[in-house]
C-alpha cells in the first residue's frame, strides 16, 4: 500500500534538489524515497548533522590552526577602505 507525503519547501531548494536528482537519473519522488529508505535502514539521518556551535573537535582544531596562521602571516589593514583597495587590486 502506498501513501502520499506532502511537504512545504522553498522554491530555490526544490529546484536545486530536482536538478541534482535529475543529474543522478532520479525524479524528486525517487530521491525522497531513497532518503527515507536510508533513514529507515540506518535508523538515523544518513549524513552528519551538527549545529554551528557543535563542530567535531578535529574541525574546531583545524579552524583555530588556520586562524592562528592568518593572524601571524595574514595581511592587516588600518581602514576598511585600505582593505577594499587591496582586494580590488588583486585581479
């Protein structure tokens, strides 16, 4: 027996998902069925999900490392206008 599932989603997300599914040879219905089947089989969301504040420790360490490098070796500017001039001159 089949049933109908209705969801509300913004048009931009829907169109992007349809395009992605089409590139895989799937329609929207098949793509959603595939996702729900994975949820059922894994009893979880089939990809990592975390909030911005709850990144894995390794990712936090990588971000801190990159920030320290940027502070040590990166450019600094006295004014925003100076930064804009530098950015725009990098063509």
